[in-house]
C-alpha cells in the first residue's frame, strides 16, 4: 500500500520500508570436520548468539544489521564457527518519535530480515558437511528491551 486512495479511503502508510537485504560479511571456519568420524566422538554442542546494530545513513535512511555467531564444539574442540553480518537498508517515515524509530529499527526490521539470515546460516553450515541448522525464532522485542535496559544503566545509547 502506498497511501493512494482506494474506494474513496486513503490507505495507511507504513512507517518504514526495507529497500535491500544483503550479506555484508560472512566467515565460516571448519577446522575439525573429521572429528565427527571418530568412534567415540561426544555429542556436538552448538551455540548461537545474535546482536542487532543500526547505523544512520542520513535522510531518514538506516542500515539495520544482524550479527549472528554460531559455534559448534565437540569434546572441547571447535568443530566450526560461522559469523554472519546480514544487513538491510531501511527508509523510515519523517518525524517518527524516537521510541517508535527504535522499535522499527531494532525490532520490526530484524524480525522481517531474520528468516533470510537464518537461511544463509543453514545453507552455509550444510555446505560445510553438517545437517542444516534451523535456528529458533528470535524474540527481538525482548532482545531490544534487554539491551535498552543495559544501556540505560551504562552509556544510555543503543548501537
């Protein structure tokens, strides 16, 4: 919907639009692949970390970035590590209140971008010789509120 009239009524405009999504940076290291073939190899431990950052591009345009780090260890040895910075270029409506702007950039945009970033992670890991990793959905609202609370106790600014 672009705000044009439809049947005599004006359609509401969205407070933001994601113009592009892209892989900004990607690394995958697979130093101990053959460990999985050892007879007594212990169960693989996988950890996933995510962080959201935003950079202003000027004129109500922003770059929202999802930083995902996936690590897998087996028996104390690093099996693989994947680091992905997945970004989107976001245009926002003029004069959004700061709270609304932060919610758009740190919650709504990451929520919409995450399935694509998850696909990249799953594809790279399976290309590395492992079963695809399906990362559970992320509660970006809770992540945002937690980070906001931490920053209010510290610097007072979200990054």
